C-alpha cells in the first residue's frame, strides 16, 4: 500500500529550531523592539512560539494577503494598524514559495518608512523561487511536497498539529483527508 502522509518534522525538532531562530533574531535586532508582522493564516503558530523564544520585547501585528492574476499580483486583504515609520519590521512567514508575496510585502514596508525589514520563515521552498528575495532567517528548507500542520492547513483543517506532515499521495489524500487524522493520532493522544 502506498504511503499517503508522513511526519517529516516532529514537534521537538520544531521547538528546538524555533528557539534557535528566536535567539538569532534577538541578536540581529540588537536591543530594538520590532514590529513582528504575521502573514495570516499559516504563520500564527510560528509567530507565537517565535515571539516567546525571543529575549526581547516585541509588538505583534497581523496581515492577510491574496494573490491573483496567475499569482503575479498581490493584494492586501487585512492591513496592520501600527505605523512602521522608523521601526524595525520582522515579517513572519509560514512558508516562502515563489517569493512574489514576500517581495511585495517587503516593498510595502520599506515604502511605509520602516527602518529595516527582515524576514523569518519557518519553511523555504527555494527551488520554487521566481523572485530573488531576501530571507534572513529560515527554519527548514523543504522540497515540492504539500505540507500540513503547525499552522499549515488543508481546507482549514490540520493547522493545530504540533508537527509537520508531507502529503505523499495527493489524489488519495484529496479523496480521504482523514488519513492524516488517523496517522497523526494514536488513539486519543496526539503524537508530539
């Protein structure tokens, strides 16, 4: 039988890497209080854990973007309320793919007068990059697989899984997404 889903990064590995990223980001900011902008919906879990891993006061904001025109155009659906003029902005992404949205967002923050803009991404699909865009800190470089868990979803489901899962057989998964529920849960206890 073909394996449909597989845990690719366990919860402990995520926790350790996010703690390292928090330390690195704290050092990069050198005492500055950043505005950390989470791109919804996928990065909220990462933002929460990352901000707690930092040895610094932070300000948290949320933004939602949409792509259209064959994903070559980006639109802000929900904007931040904080003025970023002369502030250090940290864009927190769940996953960087083509780089189109990130390039647009970095330009928006620079045009709004940010003193600096850094990006921290949990996952980076470098091979899919269309736009060369800086990603100062990344958790894990990943391949082409569709990933779920730790904020990443399938039709709104599976965001709450504490680990990352790869979908290895997309047609079978689309027919029965419950295969991930069965794989991720051991009875009533969630694997961690």
